[in-house]
C-alpha cells in the first residue's frame, strides 16, 4: 500500500500525458517507443511461479521494467501438479506482494480468484477463513453476502491483494453446468437475485479497499462445457436475461472491472468467442450496456482460445475487440517470458498499422483511472 501512495502522483501525471504527448514520432502514434512500451506493459497481467521473488527472476525483471501492469497468484501449479505455487501463509503472501509493489514503477494490480466455496486460492490450510460459495450465499440475504465479502476483502487487503476476480454474475441457467452450476459458483437462477447478491459482494469488497471483477461476460451460466478445456458454444442456450446482473450493477455504479468469457455465441458473433469478439465487447458491453471501465480477458491460455489461435492473433483480436488487460495465468501453460512476448506483439501491431494507436491510449487511460481509484481509497 505504501508503494501505491508513493506512485499515485506519477500515475496521474502519466494518465494526463497520455492524451498530450509531444515526443518525436518514433511510430505511427507520434509517441516515443519507451512511452508506448510502458503503456503496453500496463495492459498485461501474468501469473508466475515462486513463493518468494529472486531479483534475477523473469517476473522480477518484468515488474521492475514495467512490462506488466498486474499479477495473479495461485495456490496450485496445474502443470507441475504441485500444491506449491505462490501461496503458503498470510505472512509469506504479504512479503511477496509487498516485494512486487516495491519493484513496480507504477502500482500493480495484485489479483486472485477468491470467490469462496470451491474456487478459493487462499485456503484454510494457508491460515485463511473458509468462505461460503455463491450458491450458499444466494440462499441467504444480500446483507449476509455483504458481511461475508467484507470479511473476505479484509483478509485479501491485509495480504496485499487489491483485485478479486469475483463475484461471478453468471445466472444458473443450467444447474448441471460443469464449471458454474455444479461448482456452486452462481448465486441463483434468478437474474435479479444474482444482481442483488453480486452488488452486496462488491460493496463488501469495497469496504476493505479491494476492487471486484464481474465475470464471465456475457454469461457462462447456460453452458454445458468448460472453456478451460475447449470450445464452449452457448449459441442455443444463452439469452438476454444473462445480461440483467450487468445492467443492474452498472446502474448502481458498482462495476470496477468486467472479465470476458471465452464463450462462442453465433448470435453475437458467428466467427469469434466473446473475448475476441468486437461485437461482444465493444458492441454489446460498451455501446449497448454503456460500460466505460476496464475490461480484462479471462485466461488467454485456456484451451477455448489457445487451441484455435496463435499468440499474435489472440492479442490482435482481443485488443481490437476492446479488451484492455490481457491475462496470462501461466498455469495451464507456462512461459516465463510471456509478458515480454505480449508487450512486443502489441508494439508490432501498432507499428504495422493493424492496431490503431488510439486503442492503446484508451486502454491505458482506463487502467490508470482504475489504479487512481485504488490509490484514492487507500487514503481514506
């Protein structure tokens, strides 16, 4: 948190400069290469291995050089099938997140999937309280949900987390859904109940100074398969009612971040899954629903994307669609150099004219506004 406050003035200065840089035209943007690279770095959020940071590790180098704007921590290494990844105890986590923030030229988004129930990276064995699932909370009152989320948020904030990839606002359309319904990740089959409990969850996190991310836009609740494992087609099952929670939370100003789902819906886009679809992100989320904040992708190494698109094409399509932050969990696949590759690809896309400079500036300004909001809350 100290680093967040120290960097706040720098954040604001860079955000203001984004619209009025007068550097020599090193690229089509008329912005110096170093400045454009720094903006691109803020658009990348990655996972990494290690309970501690070695000064010469790739993640330490990437954080220090501004090649990433955020990190995501896990308790389990999927590829190694190991319970040793980033989480051991509250004390160890606090040391790790503090070290990351101290290295970063700008405040980092330090994120985790801590929904409660079966999706909780911070477990009882690590010294954390057991959090109820969304399904359990949905059977109670929104007031109870807010209390539970506030308690969860306090634990997150105490360990240096400032972004929780929760709550899930997927409507429980298909209770047999292997990745939502069966895991108890949805509050309810009633869109209004989902919205009410999600709003309470967000308010609880906010009371602890933690940002939330609504997921998985435009709705994963009707699916019959898991996008971690392959293509997930909701063309015949998705309906407009799954947008209701987003509409309600947007109306109440309770949306910090929206996470896209890698869901194929031929009715919205006959060619691309949601994360890579301009009609879904720009058209539906931004233009129809009016969301102007940060959009983050679900993990781009999930099979629904990785099995069908190369890295360059994935990044091009996601950014063209309107995604602001590219998430590489580095857990389903592992590439310690992924941040460098992604940053380099973003710059190449701008140089080649495939990606307008304005897209980088738009995302950068949204990300800076989000981080300024965090800094402001930390001073209360």
